[in-house]
C-alpha cells in the first residue's frame, strides 16, 4: 500500500480551525551549486525525488505514516517548542536521523547505481535562532556525484 500524498489546501484564516494548523513558509530561496561553484539551474527529476524524500522524512513525525512507522524525525515538534540553548544539537540530531533514513530508502529502492542522485551527506550550514519564533536553518544536500543542493528549510509560523 502506497503512502497517501498530501496536497496543500487553501483555508479560511478567520475560522477557529486555522488556529490548529501549523503553516510552514520559506523566507528565502537559494540556488544549489555544484562542486565547481556553478549554479544548478536544472534539477533533474531524480534529484527532485531526493529533495522530496528528504522533506518528507524531515517534516514527518515518527509514527505518522501508517505504512512506515519508523519514518520521520522530531524536527516538526522541535520547531514549535525549541530550547535556544540546545537548538543546534537538536537540529543536528534530526538531520542525522533524516540522512540515515534517506540513505536507507535509496539503498532499498535499488538506486545505488546512479550516483547522480545518491545522498552522500547533509551539511548543516547555518542556524539563526536569534529572533523568537523565527528559526532559520540552512542545509546542503551533498550528493555522491559532487553536486550540492542548498536549501533553507521552511520553518516559519
């Protein structure tokens, strides 16, 4: 049984229901670059699959996917209630968890022959927790092919 895809839904912000919805938005768009420093202007479908898998795993709470209860991290919970004194360690642990799950997923799908889409590591580039409620996290997805995909995680409320 495949996991059910979730699509964004427009909702009335004046309703009482809207107070229960956590709205993620990105405050910045940045381009990825390869190992030579050139901008990646065309992300292949396979790399987009990797990015989607990374976001699915990172923003899913463990146990929320009925077909894969071990998939997910504590990142979503961390966003709503983080301790500024431990936020760096907490985010690093979530990213390490997501990295190992993405690699395991790729190995299980038999994508190991195409190094263009294999994740090598996730680098934590920066965290800005200076403004309460406005956590900013930048990461690089480093592929085995040497390409780097830079992402600012959508963490806004």
